[in-house]
C-alpha cells in the first residue's frame, strides 16, 4: 500500500526514528503501524516499548474505592480535552464508576451498557443523554473492578490521566501498610509495570522481547554463537525493569519494591502481601486519528 506523509509523521512521533527509517518501516510492514514499530525496534532504531503507548485520545480515567472493599477503574473517552474538564462529563464518569462498583456480574462494556442505573435508565441511554448534552461523542472504553476482603487503595494522577488500584491481603491495615499502598499506587502510576511478579509475565511477552532483542543484536553485528547469552542477560534486565516486585522503588531507587514490602510488613508487625494492581492510562494503546475520531468511537460503542 502507499505510505502517506501523515503515516510517516505519526510513526516518527511515536518512535523518534528518522523520517526515512519510518518510511522504510511502513513500506516493509505494508502500512501496518504495529509491525512497523517492531521493524524499527529490531533494527535498533526506536525504543518503541516506552513510546508506543502515548496518549491517543481525550477523556478521563476515574479510580475510586467504595465501601472499603470494592475498587473500580474506568476510562471514558471524549473528542477533546476541553470536554474532559467539563463538570457534567466529570459527573457522568464518577456516576458510572460508582454504578460499576455496585454491580456483581459485569464482565465487559456491552454488559455495562445494558445494565440499569439507580435512576432507572440503562447506561446506554444515560450515555446517549450525556452525548446530547455535552455536544461531543463519548465512548465508555474499558473498566476493571476489584472486590476483596483485604485492603484497597486508589490513586488518580493528572486530573484523570492515570488511575491505579492496589490490593493488600490485610483487612485491618496499619498506618504503615496504608502508606505502603499509597506509595505502590504512586509507583505504579509512574513506572507502569507489566506484571506483579516475574511468574505473572505472559510467556508471549517474554518470547516477543527475546525475538526482538535477538534480531537487534544480530543487526548490530554480534556473533550468532554468543547472541543467546547476550539476550538472556538483556531479558533479565528487561524483567527487573518491567516487573513491579523487581523494580527499584521510585521514591528510593536503592530499594526494590519487594524489599520495601518486606521492610514495611516487619515494621508494622503484619504479614500482609501485595496481591494485585490495576493501572489505566488515558488513551493507552489507541492511535489518535486527526479527522475521524467520531467514526472511531461510534464503531466502538455501536451507537450509530
């Protein structure tokens, strides 16, 4: 397919690679954006893992804990950041998050759209009302709910740009445990770990990273017989930088998260654990389209 100047510009913005390299990558990938990013990474021309998920749409992420034992993170997209600051829009997103917290069996957005609010309106109809009042197309993109007998903490960063939930295995947390939970949310927001522990990293992520690193090392002229050993070391570094329990604590880089957890548990006299976390970043994984955002969100919500 023909590679347009706009496609080259978008790829360059995401990867910081040269214009000619971006054009070549798109040609090699037949216009596929993700494959072009991977091609650049294999050539050592882009640090796409850190740049590919730049914000791609406007709106809000809301994170909250209701009743102490139910946590929700939800993302709702709008066409402009102006609407994201609108009080009616903020109210709608909060209402939606509280509704999700009250439900027992919501698995996906279609189920959420078909559920009924306290007002008696279906969420789908409430969304249409919000669209009519606010004057922009809106999309409920995703949500996550945690119900637990332990302790939940939520954190919202940048007025709705990033939302985080963290769950501890204690239902009677000390002040130290609460501080730890808050610190974990701050850390997760800043460092964006891919999993809680090395064991929880999906095998396909490790496999893909090995494939990219091997191709990159060979491209750089490393001898084939030593590439596997080099890649093994690079994978260990990748996991240490990407997995929450192995990461250096953002507020104390000399201490890993698992060491901070052990220290806090000992000081507090509680044998608690960090069970899981959820992190939503606004627009994560979406590619912004300059002229047809309305078509994108209409396709997602099927409200046309």
